[in-house]
C-alpha cells in the first residue's frame, strides 16, 4: 500500500501492482519532487492549473498525488494490464475517474496528439536506458505544452543524454534513485 502525502486525499491508501516490475516512487522522493514543483521559479503556472501526464504509471501514484493537490485532469499511461487495473481501482476508490483517463499504450512509441500537458512524469523500468529518445518521441508527437515540466526517475548510475529543447532545472538523489526535473524551453 502507498499513502498519498498531501492534498484532498492526504493519508489515503492506494494499491500498487503486485509484481516485481513496478517500483513506486518512495514517499520521501515524492515529497521532494512536489516541494520543488510548488516552489520553483521555473514553474510559471501553479501545478494545479495544468493537465498532467503520468507515463509508465504503475500504481498511478504521481498523477493521483497531483489530483489530490487540485490538478483538474490526469492521463495515466502504462502497457501492463495489471497496472491499468490497479490505477482504475485507485481512481474509483477515490471517486476521481471523471478527472482522468487511463490508457494502455507502449510508452516508447506514443501516438500523435493535439492534447498538451504542462506536467509529465516518466518513471520507466530502470532497464530502459535511452530515455532521451523516449522523451524526444513524446515531444515530436506533440504531447508537451509550451514550457512543460517533465519529471524523469532513473537509477542514479544510468547515463542520461539531455534531450534537445530541454534543460535540467533540478536533480534529486535518494538511495539508488535519481530524479531529473526537466523544462522544455521551446
């Protein structure tokens, strides 16, 4: 079980998929990420006034944390049936399905869209090594709003090439994990 750390659903439990492939972001790391997003000079709009994208969503904890804090909409994306079912149960349990959508999709090959997201979370399996190609594909397919913020969680020793049109505004390291907070500048 995971606990929501802030907002309307603070301290509520949510389910995590029962498999070895899913690695939910720790509550300490989530707190650090949201503290930075809430107080960063780089985030021009308040976190609550943007659409959120949770890719490689697993339990959906990052998007649910945003919905708890007042975000009006979150799209959850994962390619695992177990994760999709878990996210749907979590959204139903909190009665927030109307403010979200859950899609089964191969996140490495996103489709073209006209929807724009101001805040995106990417937490791929640690074995997924070429994140810069993944984020470039999402950018090419039109998923990011102007000045979008992308959060990428990786194993701290995984090499990372900064994608074109993005800059790192903050990195957070806790244990074996590192989170990079990226801002689209074009």
